[in-house]
C-alpha cells in the first residue's frame, strides 16, 4: 500500500514559497548584473576583449571597432597580431607567452595600425583564465597622451639644444622643499657632473664663485625673496680645473596665491666668448685711438720740426750760392746736409705712419725703367767714388722699357736699398740688377736686386732687420746711424703690391736684397739713349726770368719762415711789393685793403688759421679771384686735398724749395705779367 505524501502545513508552504522567491530574485539579480556588465563592456570607451592563446579574439566590445576602424567581423576573423605594428610584434608575442605562464599583464604598451593607416598607442591589462584557457583583457587608447609626451620631449630637446647653442642654462629652486633643479646646459657651463638629487649641488655651485661675487649673490637672492624683485649680475667663475669663465646670471621670484615667494627661477649664460670679443674690440679701439693719437702726434711734430728746418734748409741753400772761403763753405755744406738728413728721417717716419694707418695709396703712372734706374744710380755716384766702390747698373735686355706703376715709391724702395748697401759696404762693388722673370702680353714680372760686397748680416739677425725701428744689433745704430725704418717701409710698400722684400746674405761676404713685382707693360716715347740726370741741379735755371712788378701777400707767423719766404720771393720776382701778415685775421684784412696778385698762406697761425682765412677771402667779391698758395709743414695724406677743399689754389710743403716756389709763382702769375 503506497505511502501517502505528507501534507504541508500552511506555514511550511509559506516558507517554501519565500525560499523559491528568494532564489528567483537571486537569479534575476545575477541576470541583471550580467546584463549591466555586458552593457558596461559594450559602451566602455576602453577596448575590452576575450582572446585565445592562438591570438584570435573571441569577444570584443564596440570600442575595438571605434578605435581601430575595422568591423567586428574583420577583427574576429583575423589573428590580432596582424593589427599590431611590425616593430612591436616581437614584444607582443613575448607578452602573450608571459600570460600563458599565469603572469598578469600590467600596463603593457604596443602600437596598433588602424584601418586608415594611422597608429594608435594601446596600454593593456590582461589575465589568463586557467579554467577555459582564455585571455581576458582591457586596453586603453593612450595615443594623445603619448603624442603630448612626445611633444614635451621634443620641446625639452629643442629647449636643451637652444640652451646649448645660446650657452644658457636654466634652474629653479623650491624654497619650501629646498629642491634645486638644473638644466643639462647649466651642468655643462659649470662643468659639474650631472648627479640626480645631488644634495651638494648648491655647495658645488657656490664653490665656483669668487668670495666677493658669492656675497653679492647672497645679497641679490635675499633682496629678491624679501622685496619680490628680479636680480641680475655678471661675474667670473673658477672651475675645478682652475679654468675661468664669465657668466651672466638672473633670477625671478615665483609667488603663490597669497603673494608669498615660494620658489626662484633663473638662467645663467656663459658670456666668456662675448667678453673676449668685447675685450678684443676694446683693445682694437684702444689701439686705433693710440694709432690716431700717434698719427696726430706725428703730424703735429712734423709741422713743428719742419718749421725750423724750413729756415735751416732754405737759408743754407741761399748761403751756398754766395761766396765763402773753403772752411766756411764746408761748414755750410755740413749744416745743409744735416738738415736734409733730418728731413729724410722725418719723411721716413711719416711714411711709416701713413702705411700703418692705411692712408698711403699707390699711384699709377708711366715709368721709364731705364731713366729711373739711371737717376737712382746717379744719386750715389759721388759717395761711391768717395768710398772707392764700384757702382754698377745691370738691366736685362728682356726688361720692358716702360711700365705702369708708382715711380715715386719704386724709387723710394730702391734708394732705401742702395743707401743701406752704401752704408755697410767699404770695398768691392754695389750692383742694381733688373731682370724680367716672367711675362705675358700685358704683364711683366720684374725682379729688382741690390747686391753688395759689404759686411753681410748674421743669420739670427736677418729677420729682425725688416721690423720697424730695429737694426741688426745695438752697435749698428751707434756706428752707422739711421732710424731702422728704411727696410720696414720698403717691405710695407711692397706688400701693397702683393710682393715682399727678401734677403740672401753671408756674414763678412755681402748681401742681396731683392723683390719681384708684376707691372703692366705700356708703350712709351722716350729717347733710347740713357741720360744722366743731375737731380740736385736748380730747376729754376730752366724757367724764364720774366716775373716782375707783382704784389704778393705773405701770411706767416714764424719770423724765420717769413724772412725766408720774403727772400725767396724777392729773388724770383723783380720789384716785388711784399705785404706781411702774421695771422689769418690780418691776412684777410690786408688782402681786402691791398688786393695782392697772389697770397702765400701758412696753415697753422694764431687768431685765425689759413683754412678759415682762405674761406673768408673767397667769400669777398674783390678778393675771391686771388690765387692763394698754401705753405704747410703738414705732409700727411689728404693735406693737399684739404687745402684745395678750403678754396686754396695750390700747395707747397715746407721746407720751401726755391725751384718749387718758382714753378708755382710762374704758374699763377705768368698770365698776369
């Protein structure tokens, strides 16, 4: 007989119903939780997926398609390694292998290639579920973060490069934490090793300061913190290797919202090179100022020395044309020669000054080499005969007769060389040799040599003699005299023609000074017969003696020069009416009162100088036509041009040479006679 089911009481049935309802609720809660999780996964901006160990996605959320641009089908149908950037493939495989060993992936990063070819940076977290051997992973798109980081790195790199180029290092100091940070370039400037979080950095920094500068820095920093104002300072630093640098430092305060200084920031610039350039510029300016002062001094000294020399040379020239006994004549010749020697020394010094200051320019004119060389040889014939030295001129037949160049400077160089040889040669011969070493249709390269059998020059002295104011040894000056400028000037003149003075010498046997210059060949019409020129003859003998009955105003403040000018003018112009003015102001007044036929005008005079006096004379209708001839002891470059610019008609330098004065007077008075 079957057992009948036990009938449940009402309370039991009620309990069972409640239990079932609880189970149903739990099932519904689980279902809702799953639904909510699926919704979260589906809508998540992150990339959520389940993948197998064969590198295929099993489940992916919509984020994959949004970020990578592929459809769900494309992503599920291909191994996910196909979407990984080739350069990141190896490390991705390594990470998958690592997962299979139950090692979780945390912040692993690789690059995926989107469908449009762009790159996306993904940062992964993943685990392998051992129960089903599936990988559960989530990735976040960090592309913008990486791009920002790259820009920051690029910006930092650019900043570091800019700092390196500009030699500027930056720093910041947190007053609260006492943390000091330096840029890379700042370590380079101070040549301190870049050690992270170095607690001794500030001490190392201060150790580079000189005591006074360190004190100034502390004062500046204190003032910046206290008064909230920037600071700047320039000072030296001494590095560990005792190397000295110059730096420019500046700092500014950083304020919080309560207007309290919480930090300092600043820069340090290495200005060593700038300092060196500034020092060089200052040295150059100082040298230029010194050079100008020297030129001004030489110009003034030239005027002061030439003024008395004008009287000495002029009056001894006049006296030598009068009758004296033999002793008196010899004395006068000695005075005259000494004055002319002194004038030659002054001319050499002025030439040297003009070359050094770059104010000397070479002219270009026709030069007859045969005439010029004979003129030069004739200058030394008397002394050569007196010393019983054979004086030779050897001109190669290939040398062109005429060339284009500066005849005065070529003559000056050759005269200097011959004079030097004559001074140190006491027997044998001196030869001026001229040969052509190279030519083309228009240019002739000519070598000029002065060869002697003199005392020669020791090897260790051969370079010294080309330096300014220096001779072979101290005894040379005492025994033979001279300024030591002749060879230096010759060398500098040749440098203007891209040439140089060279020397071959054997001590006790003789010397050869030579140079080579390229000249333009030209045709000239000159008598082929060599002519001996007497350069010391009085040129006035060729002038007509027709000047007479003229009125000449002489403006000169020096009594001796006034007397000389009056004497010379009276010799040149018969029945000359002479008017004297001792300053520029009187010259203007007397010119208006007397209307002279010609005015001889000194430049440096009291009350009013010759320049200003001439300008006034040119402004007056009655006197503006009168020829005004400058009489000046200034012979520096530009002096003649300056005279002409101030309205003067012509120019004569002191000492006044009678023939020069006669030529000028004839030039301006012959049409009035």
